[in-house]
C-alpha cells in the first residue's frame, strides 16, 4: 500500500490511526498519492448541491443519446471528491459504454439491474483493499457508498439520469462481476450505477420526505 509518510512515531512504535491522520493533515498530503493537497472549487451554474439532493430521483428508462466524455469525466471526478476514511481513496471504477458489455453487466447483477440494458453507461464501483488503510479496512464499504451517491448527484446536476444497483453483499452478484471484468482478488464490486439521458423530466419537484419521528436531539 502506498502511503504519504511513515506511520512510525518517535518512540519507534507504530502510531495509532488518530496520530497517523493528524500527521497527514498537518503536512497536507494525500494518503494514497503522497501529493500535496490542491483543492479546486468546481461550480455548476445549472444546479446547486441542495437542489440536486432534493430533486434527484432514480431513472430506469433512458434515451439512446450517449454521454459526452467531458460529463463522464466530471461524474468520475465527483466520485473521487467525496470523503473517505483517512483519505485512503480505497475505491476503483470500471466504466462501461459498450452495449453488449452493458447487457452482460446487467445479467451479472440480476433482475433488478435491467435498466443497465438501455443505459448509455454503467459504472461499477469497487472497493480496493490494497489501498484501504490497515486500521480501517472495512470502511471501503462506506467509502464506496459515498462515491456512488456523488456519482448520482453529479449526474443529476448535469441533466443525466441514474439508478443505483446494489451488488455487495450479494456474493453471487459480486462473484459474477469479478469474473466478467477479471478483477484482482483485492478488488471487490460494491455497486453498479446505470447512467443515461432520461426519457422524462428528472427535475420535477416532490413533497418533502422529512419524517420528524426519525430525528432525536441529545437523547433517544
């Protein structure tokens, strides 16, 4: 695993997760790349984050219009811009645009993945255990979910529909996706996102989904 700095403390003993993270933050470096942090603010004039959250909905029917390369790159950039445990960046993505491969991808994920057959693109979100930090390996599951949500939100902001399709922990789906894409043993399929331009308007407002009885302040 690549790290940005030594994980040994002055005493020569291995540092704790907290100490390691403080060191990375202090020196402004990424865990996975060792590069200095360079944060670029990307603004979309068409839709802000709040509107994207409240108006996004799953899309299961798509037109034949392909997704522009620039937009696909933005979506992947968004996937890699979310928070992840100790900035391990413990995910990888398989992007599929070839129609026959999309059909195979859909079959590997079972009946609920039928929307993939008509999608312009599919993204297989994977956990990469070689990149996962050894004190927190299981966080790849959470990190993958955050990346998947960012994919859906960014796609929506760009006028592209999406639907999240679960893979892990259905091990039959996991195994079929691993075989289809010849994934290394340390790479685990997390979920699939079907993407494409929707056949219907995806920005129609809907009623608030807030449920007061789900919220507890200071105590249960």
